[in-house]
């Protein structure tokens, strides 16, 4: 069986990556490719690497046109997809159809409307099923509950790329109770090296090659980044009390096109600190969540002891690599995760969710090997 898929916001980085994966998917036929200001142009003007789709004409983002498809992937700016999804749902209801709609933007990720308003400054469009199959729920050693939810919905919100990296790095420690998230514990500290494609395609002076090459630029410093409430939301699902969580989150643009390397430092419980081998205690929890090296999760790989994640090893893929250790000087856990922000951070995550929602193997069409050098 094959399904038709439309991509809205097709001329941006996320839309282009979604098209690259959908075009190679054995059971998906790419339908309409749409955008706003670039409607009427050829797709190849924006994505010359998509040679098989280069002659497609970019159409206006018309909800009626999108609703003709089995699957609709939205790769629109944050705050833009809520209005589009409402119109698509209205049109689908008129037709008596129910397309699978996957939003790669932020509009439907947050459950708390107040958190959305505080960080995004616009009306909340409503929460959809959260599209991270590997998300651990409280007490789970292996992710099952989130997968079950994804398999039974027609509306999916793909996680933020930075959120994915931090969540995958840390959640086994939260779900197992080994990371101390109590009110009096030290803050969780996440520092991320982020590739420039994460900032989108819009031309801004600080994103030009002259400004970016040879330098590193922090941004959204001091608790202002919009991914903070989403990370807290995920860790609360894993078992932490959201009101007790304190998160220091600092992203830094570094001169690479794609990729995220997240380093998270977290306080641990007395059980860990007093263990004969604290690192082994942490390692066991991460192995239970993701499997030993070479086994377990298909797209989240726990690396062998002593091997650390790098963005180069996951570039172009839908894979995340993870590592954890105990820092005896700080008395804390250090967890790391590397992803391709356009892969596991966006488009590959969308494809992974599409597969599960359509009853296909979760990794169907997902690129599982990185590109090197």
C-alpha cells in the first residue's frame, strides 16, 4: 500500500529534509509541495539537491489542497501552523477524510497554554500527541507508552531539535530515579553546540559566513530559549515534578551546517554517590532504556564506555548517539547526546512518527548511517 504526502513549508531546511526522506520512502508518494512567498517557483531553485523533485512547482499553502493527501507534513515557522492545521481539519471534515497531520513546528508541542504564551507570545493552538517514540514515562525502563499513543493518533507534534538532544541524554536517569530532581537539588545544566541550519534559512547578518566561520555565538541566554518549557515537560513525563525542576539551558551556534551536541550535567541521588561504582549504576539505567551497544533502540545508540558522541558520526542520519558517566569532582552525572538537527531533530523524527502512525516499521525510510567525512 502507498500513501500520498504533502509538505507545507517545502522550501525551508526542514521541509527540504522531509522531502528528501519522503521521496526515498518505499510506501510514500510525494504530492503537493507548498510554501508562501516562494509559491510559483520551481522546487529546484530552493533545493537543487532534490533532483527527482526539482521540476515540481511550489504551490501556495492551500488547506484544501493539503487535505487531498493521506499525510500532511507541516514545516512552517513557529506560530504559523496552528491556523493552517485548523483549516486543514475543517476541510478534511467537510470531505469526510482524516489525513495524518505531522507538525514539525512548535505550535502543538506544549500541553500548558500558559507556558506557550509566556515563551511564544501568541494564543495556544492546542496540544497534540507528542512525537517522540523513545520518550520514557515515569517508571518505564523501556519506552512503550508514548509509542502506543503515537500509533493511535492522527495528529502528531514533532519535538524541538534541542529538546530531543537534551531529553535523550538525560531521561533514563530521571525515569529511574537516579537523577535528583527534588526541590533542593542543584539545577540541571545543559550546554549545546548547534549547527547553523537550526536557525533556519532567513538571511540575517549574524548568520552569514563572514560572521559565523571561525567563531562561536551563544544565543537565547539566561532562560529565554523557547525549548526550555518543552524539556521540562518531557522530564516531568519521565517522572520529575515540573514545579521542582530548574534548568540552565545555553545553546551556542558553532561553525557547522548541521548537528547538535548536548552536554547535560545533573545532580544524582545518594544511591548513586554512595555506590562502589557510581558510573556503573548510571550506565545500567541508560542500558535498560536504550539497550547495550549494538542492541535495543533502533535510532538511539548508547555508545561503548569511554566513547563520546560526535556530530560528525550522525550527520545526515536519523540516529542519536548517547553516553553517560559519573563526574567524581562535581559529584554529578554528565550525559551527552549527538543528533543531526534536521534528521533525528526534525525530519527523521517526523518520518519515524509517520511510520508508527501508519502501522509501518518505525525505521522505514529513515537513514540509519551517518555520512563521513
